[in-house]
């Protein structure tokens, strides 16, 4: 019971940390980034990325703590965690949008610029296209890393569940072992009691035989005395 309460308290503590980070990221996206440009904006985006990583780690800890609460409370906590993850996915899309804006004009903007007669020559357009292609590859790599991280978290959750099952099975085995030890003790006591009863029965039989022999001897003695005296 104490372990379950501790798990719930830790979950709520992680939940509070998540809410604070969520508000911090939202504040930067909605109020800070729109007023910045250049390196200043990039610095803010890097800070947001670090906070996103912290939230991801918090979610992994919350997944673990959910396993340490009773089933009745676990369903409710899982629903709350699912809602937080959904909200955070929406926030991450906003982060991605802000990041793409910070990286510079899009292909469409470049084409519009060329069509409008700006000073972008073909070499600049080609260079920009290569940069955009590299950015897309980085985005794909980031997506694959996120998928790998999600799979790792799922594997960690499954592993924690397996460890919990093993712990319960160990407790059952120890309980069974204790029961068998007590049963062996009772069997030993019963065996000693039976041995004592067997010895007493043998002693009683010998005494009975001796009494019979004595009685027979007395009877024979009395008969002999009457016949010959």
C-alpha cells in the first residue's frame, strides 16, 4: 500500500513538472519567438528543444510510475497521461512550425522571389534547394529517432511489467516454500507421536503377556496343590 501511494505521488510530481515545461514552451512559441530573429531566435529554439527532451524523459518516468499503482487508480492515471501526450504532440507540431520559419524561406517563397525579379540567381536557388533537401533528411532522421525512442519506451514498459510479474511469482514461490516447511514440521511431529504410541503399545503387550503367564502359573499351582495335598 505504501509503495502504491509513493507511485501515485511521484506520478503527480512528474505531472507538475510536465505542466511547467508545457507552459514554458508555449510561452516561448507564442510570445518570445515572434519578437525575435536570427541567432536570438535560434537560441530560443535550442532551449525549446532541450525542454522537449525533458518532457520526453518525464513521460518515460510517468509510464513506469503508472505500473506501481493499483489497477483501480492505474486506469485513471493512464487516461491523464494519454491526454498530456496528445496535448504535447500538438505543441511539438507548433515547435516544428516555428523551427521551419526560423530556418528561412520555403521553396514556394524562393520561387515567388525569383518570379518577382529578386536578386536570387540560379546558384543561390540550387544552394537553397540542397539545404532544404538536407533539412528534410534531418527531419526524417529525427522522426526515425523519435520512433526508436517510442519503441524503447514501450519495451521498457513491457520489461517493467515482466519484472513485476516475476516479483509476484517469487513471492508466491517463497510462500509455497514456507507452507511446505511447516507441513514437513507437522509430519515430523506426527511421525514422532506414532513412534511413541508404537513403543507404548509394545510395552503394554509385553505387560499383558506377563500378567497372563503369571495367572496361568498361579492357576496351575493351585490345581497342583489341590491334587497332591
